[in-house]
């Protein structure tokens, strides 16, 4: 079993973190920029599941071409009900990330890969480990306490969020997640409450 977690950046000028994780929870991380680099890593490792930290769909009736009053999908409203904070997917720089996420999801699905949307902040809150905004050191320690074997080098916050995304995919393949939202509008996968 192999999964890939992707902490996607909205712009190719910023770092995208990628984590390849196996069933022994060994995590190998990369920092890339171009979609082509992401696809090359996916093709090299051929994962059973890819978890992307980026909006992979739009609210029903919403486009990114013009400003509209629709900002939330059902899965986003469920996160709010759980008290999990996030940026609305249709505001400001999130629009660029949403556009890139949707394009990447379609490219991966065309190649036959199974893709889920995840939110590392939600996974970290549910598993009671620090978010990157609190402390990168505490986030890494929290991931290691889960049994994840992380490379002995300093990792970027993008790589640590990619590890969190990959771990969410790992849990999903083991039936230890909830899927919020609906297929028509899009879903977010989160761990079951431990």
C-alpha cells in the first residue's frame, strides 16, 4: 500500500509539498513547483490513493470567473459545524488554489488515480496535534507520535502538511475516516474522532 499527500500551492512560484508514504508509515518528502513535477512523482510511485490539500470542487452554482455570494460547499459547512477554521475557497488567493486543485484532480483522474480532498488543519485538530501556525517542531513531534517515520532532516511546513495529508489517505484506506459533503458538490475526508 502506498499513498501520496500533496500540500498544493496556489502559485507555481510557491512550494508544493509532497509526501509518499507506505504501509509502514515511512514518509519520503519532496518540494516541487510545477504540475509536471507532481505528475512525475505520482507516475514514479503509482499510489493507491492521492490526498490533496486544496479545494477540488466548487460550491453548486458557483464559478471562479465572477464574484458571487456562494462561498461554501456542504463539506465546508460541516467543517464549520465541527469548529474547524479554514479560508473560504472562493475568496482572494484561494481562487487560484481552487482553480489549480480542480485542474490537477482532473489530470490525475484521467490517468486512473483515485483522488480525495483533505485539509491538514482539520486532521491536526481532530488528532490533537499542533498546526504549523502554532509550531513546526510540535507538528513534527505530533506526527512522529502517530508512528510516522520522518526523514532525519529539517522539513518545510509544506512537507509537514503533505505528511498530514498522506496520513489522512492512509487512514482512509483503513476505513478510519469520515467523508463530509456530497459527490455532486465535492467532499472532504477527515479522520474519525479518536
